[in-house]
């Protein structure tokens, strides 16, 4: 386990973009989950310090109520990251379970699962998400993650199914089948370990999609606004008309950069993983 | 001749299952059936979401009617008005309401808007659709043409400075959410540098301008559409560059390219007739599918630029709880995406003769 982690880091260190992505993801994780334990929350309005440009006391300036922006960025990551992670976990679990089931069992079950997937895949997801969010008004992040996951599993399921179909013909799976080891053993012990990297990459990409959709519906103001996050910062910046106010540059650019940099880190890490785990592409 | 046709019709009516089966076995028939099924599923999901949610929009509408009439309306009267607005009979059992709703949709009747009960949902959608088709469509088309060109050149000059620059920009452009790109453009070019007159560019055209086929109006429409088009162009460009680049790299490894080189064909001829044509093939299908999503517009980008398209109309309908309009837009968008997918399937079989032949020998 430690050896393979070291081997992974060695391969990653040869890919500067992937390494930067990995460090970026770690840094954002640290900022969102650990930094709030050491930095006190500063959310009392201070009308004498509205829309300040960066100073030593406020490295990213202040917002329309004179609150520190860096503090909001630090506190605003946890919800976004948690929802993105949970949504990706739910959709990946759903897709892997039913994709693997469809491919291994085959026959009528495969036709039914694939039919449902095809239908779900063609329904325009963002439009449906907007309608569903407006009707359900999800306030907790668990329910928001479930909605996001329900909308993004179909494409992943198709890919998992295709992957399992090709694995099914491998010798070690044939061997397990001739030894009559049973379906759960074949799926969980033989196939899934060989799809770990594949699932990890798609998990990361699912997370980027969930964060995009989540930031989008928060920005549109479709979700009840509670707590602090980067999407809510953007929503207020837009609804307060701050975007047309020259002095509010730092208030808007900070959440934009936070979301964009986190997305970039995830995508760079995913493409580096693809490069490392796909031996055909591996050049080192 | 007419007798046999009539007989066939009678037989199909008596045994629909057999004809369904026959259609399912035919590839085109199956694709059409799947398309119809998808549109039905999307419509049904929206219908039940609206009817079954706690505090359903119908109840909310009834409350709203009673409140706005200051007690002049009784609950029963409000209920009648609300049900006529929804074009469903609230006293009927749910499955009957559903059947009549589906029947109306099948006849092309999408009901009327909540906010003005004389405006049909169809006319609302037809009013905003041209703007979205123009802005999102041109953005998509431009990004496809430029992206395919850049991707082809990048693959040809693999690992050159040009390739590195183009690929890196493309990767960044695809990773950053498109509405953030839109906000960045407003923020940097509109507000900080003051190059773009953002406030004047909002909307689909300048209010009060004479609408018609004249140069002033056309230029005004282009002026207003340029920002949404620009954002769609920039945010879709990366995807086409990366796809075309990898498709071209794969095509370059093919034996027929080596053979063409050995035959001494010019580079230009190999690029266009051999590599480009094969590499662009899967992208054409992707483009057809993406074209289907154009109808739904781009809610967030249209909202940022206040561009009066389908997306902004949906957003307003959501905020005003105008459920018939929401329902109509979901239906029309799904229908467009499904049709585009269907066309993409058929197009691919036509464009790539290998698929037709394989299917012929297989079946």
C-alpha cells in the first residue's frame, strides 16, 4: 500500500501539471476543512470598511458590508466541496453497481438498465436540475448532493458497463467463472480492483460536474441561501450589482478564482491519473 | 391496393404488439421508438414532480388567487380557475389528469401561462426561440469550425510550441465553468478596462429600435448578441480543439496514411482528404448532439447578459412559479435533444459507410 502510494507520487512528480493539480486539491481541502479550525470567523459588518482594496489586514479586500473576503473564501469552501464529493460518491456508486450488474448478468436485465440509462441520458440535465431545484428547494447539502447525483449517473453507467463488458472476456475472469466463485466474488474481487483507477478518474470528473451544477444553481438563487459558500458570494455580488461597481473587483474575482482553480486542479489531477494508469499512454 | 393497406391497418390495430416488435427490430424504428419514449419520460417526470410535491404548485396557485382577490373568490372558485390554468381537471383522479395532460401535449397544446391566461405557452416559446437559436447556435458553429481547424494543426505539429500553447489554453477553457468565463469578461473588459459597454449590450436589442429587416436593426442585434456568442465560442472551443487533436493523432497512425505517404501524395492532400475527413467524422455526430442542446439555451449565460432567450425565459418562469411555461420548455428542449441524437445516429451511418456495411453483413 505504502509502496504503491510512493510509486504513484514518483510517477506524478514527473508530470508538473498533474502534480500542481494534486497539490491544488490538497491545498483546497486543507483550506476548506482544516483552516476554519484555526482562523476565527469574521462576519460582523463594518460599514467604515466597505469595498476595500487588498491591504495587510484584508489580503483580498472587503465586501459590500465591509467583511473580510479572504475569511469568506476560507469558510466558503467546505459546503461546496462536501456537496461535490457526496454527489460524486452517490452517482459513482449507482453507476458502478448497476453498470457492472447490467454487463455481467446481461440479457433482459441489461436491456432494461441500458434502456433507462439511455432515456435518462438524453433528458437535458441542467434544465431538469433547475426545475427540480425550484420545486424541491433543497436546503440541506445531503439532499442537494442526491439531486445532483441523480442527474449525473447515466453517462458514467454507460462507461462502466462498456468497461466491464471488455473485462468480462479477460482470462482471470474466465478462470473465476470456471471455478464457480459466484457473481459477487467476480464483480467485487476480480473486476472492481482492476477498474479502481478508472473509477477514481471518473469520480474526480463527476465531482467537477457536480460543483459546476451546484455553483450554477446557487448563483441563480434557486437554492435557499444558508451559511457561507463561494456560490452565495457570487450570487450576492451579482444581485447587489457589485459586478458593475469598479471597486468591488476583489469581491467578485475571489470566488470566481476559487471555483475555477479548484476545478482546474481536479481536471489536471484526473488527466494525470489517466496518463499514469493507462500504460499505453505512459511514456516514462 | 387500397384494400390491402386497409387490411394491414386493421391487422396492426388488432395486433399492435407484433408491429411494435417489428419496429423494435429495425434499427431506425428502434431509434425512433426510443426517442418517443424519452420525450414521454421527460414529460411524465415533470408532470408528476409538479403534481406530487408537498405544497404543489396547484395549491400554491389556489392560495395566491384567494389572497390576491382579497376574499372575493371562494376556495372552490379559485380551484376552478387554477385547474383551468393548469389545463387539468383537479377533481379527476391523478391518472385521468395525467392522460388528459398527455393527450393535450400529443395534440401540441402546451397550455397557457399563469401570468397571462390568454398567452399560450407555445407562443411564448416561439417568441424567445429565435434569439437563442441565433446566439447559442452561432457560438457553437463558430467554435466547431475554429476548434476543428486548430485541433488538426495542433495534432500535425505535435509537441511544437503551437501545440503546447493551443492544448493548454483548450484544457483551461474547458475546465473553467462557462458562466465564470462570462463573469470574468464582464468584470475585466466591461468594468475594469471599460472596453465593452456592458450596460448598453444587455438585452436582445436596444429598446425602442424599429424592429424589421433593415441594416440598423441587424447591426443592433449583432451588437447585443456578440457577448453571448463570444462566451459560447470561447467556452466550447476547447472541447472541439482537444477532440479533433486526439482524433487526428489516432488517424495519423492508420495504415492508409502511411500508404498515402509512401505513394508520394502531398501533405496538403493527405491532411484534407485522408486524415481530416476521417478524424472529423465522430466530431460531426458530437456536433449534431450538441446542436440539440442549443434549443434549451444557456440559462446562466443568458441571465448574466439579460439576453431574451429560452434559458432566461425558463429562469423567469421558475422565479414566477409559472409552471406551464416550465413544463413546456422542458418538453421542447428534450424533444430537440432527442431529435438531434436521432439525426446524429442516422447521419453517422450515412457518413461512415463502414457502419452500414458491418450492419448489413451482421444482420
